[in-house]
């Protein structure tokens, strides 16, 4: 796994290898209102059961046509309020729904797009989609203004570097985020308008082959406080002879002092699993000389057969001094579960694939809509 902070790597890489993927991730939280959002654009949706099935059929020679990443593009928007899901939308489709120049930073999927203003170091996100399965339309305008950028590079040294390309671009460890979100209930058209003012984070991932062929699992998280901001990252590889990759970024409130550690010891504790949740640790501990980071995954915000998103309590100790608990966001991913045909049935229930009829999708969203009515 290569790690970079080079902003030139933000562009669409136009990767054509079968199984390749690329995504642009933004999250933001308004602590005063309890609203949080996660917004992602994909070219080559690595978590798509449709993409995975096509890739496996091509590898086994069942079909001679390899899957093109761009024909499995996608857009995802999740909104939570005080930890409760309000909108969880994933739309997938072919190349005609996706657009990027490959030279300028920015992506469009249907009417959802983001652009970048280099002079202001600002990302403008414009969201506009209909969600018929939940009887909603969502519109939003959000500005991500970068507060934190760092300079760091790490090349994948596994197998002397002779490994498929996978890359994490740590683009914006912290941003201020302002804007407006509208949720329009259908068919009566009532509108809920949500002003948004908070902090956010942005990164960008890509890979030349399916993630499950190289990555076994990973943990990621970020947290902001009035003392310090942090990002952590732990990746385990499918080849167990490759050592796990760790990274911890600490940035003081004034932004002038940056500590970046990439040789940390770690422990996973209190393992849990569920029928539709992969085996994962609810507590992590990272250590390096006088620094210890403890992460407690307190509340599940989103769960799927291969993925978990948490609200986490994070405690940092430096040289024996314990800072106050920081509330942050954490993720766990186990892409190997994408290889389970049984699990793919349930993954399909979350994805609206253009031109595909899915009974699981209709059933799942019908159930979630009933819960919405029962929990206004």
C-alpha cells in the first residue's frame, strides 16, 4: 500500500485494468446539530457484487469480456443525526453516469459532483439525487476548505515493491465545512432544511486489482479536538508474511507541530462478530515510545457484511500525560467477505444498480422506510 499526500494524485487515474477501483471520500460532522455526512464517488466500485461477479466470471473464463471499472461507477451519500441513520443511498451504473476530465480535480456522477478551487484550497460539493425506495429527494451544497495538509510519502516495500498498485492519498486531514442540506419527502413535498457548519476530512484511494486480492482488513479513524487532531490507519495484507502497515498523524491545534509515526506497535482487543458483521476488534491500542493511542468503538453508525463504521472514543497519552477523551469516527473493512456469494445477496440490498431489478433492494428499503415512519 503506497501512502502519499501529493495533491496531483487527486485526479482521476482512468485505470482500465479489470478489478481496478478508485474513490474520493469526504466526511463531515456538525457537532452542534448532531448531523454527520459521508459522501463518496467511485470509478470502479470495489464493493459492488455486480462488479465482483463479473470479475470472477472473467477470471474463470465463463465470460470473455473483462469488466471495465468505469462501467461500475457509483455514488454514495449517508446522513446520520445523533447516530441514527436518516439517509443511506448508494447508486451504481455504467460510464455514462460518471464524468471526470482526468486532468482537473473533480468528479460527477449523475447530478452529484465535486470540483476543486486551487487558489482557495477548497472543494465544492453539489448533491442532487432522488431516492425512490425511501420516498426522498436530497439536495446539498457543501464547501470543504482545507485547514490541514502535510507532506509524506511511503512506498509499498512488500515483495521488494513487486506488488499490485494500491494507494491511499491522505489529502485533507482536516477541513472546515459549511453549507446547506435539504431533504424533500415524497410525494407530499415537505422540506427539511439543515444548515451545516462543522469539520471534515477528505482522502482518495485507488487500486489496480480488486482489494480482496491484496488487503485482508483495515482500520481507519480520525478525530478533532481543541487540543489535537489525529488520523490513524492500520492495514493487514492477504499475504500474512507481509507486515501490517501502521500510520498515526498527530497535529497540534495551532497546526505548526506535526507528529507522524509509521512504525507503531498495536493490539486488537474485544473481538466481535455478527451474522452480517465481520469479525472485528472493538478496541485498538497503538504504541510508539512515549505515545499510546486507545480507540474504543462505542456506537455502530453503519454496518454491512464487509464494513463497519463507528462513533469512537479515543484517548491519547503522551509521556505519561493523558489528554481528555476525543470523540471521533472510525471504520473497519474486511474485503474478503465480498467473495462470499451468500453475502453478496445482502450487499445487493443496499445498492441501486442502474437497469437492474433487485428484490432484496426493494425489500430492504421497504423495511427501512417503515422504520422511518415509525421513528419520525
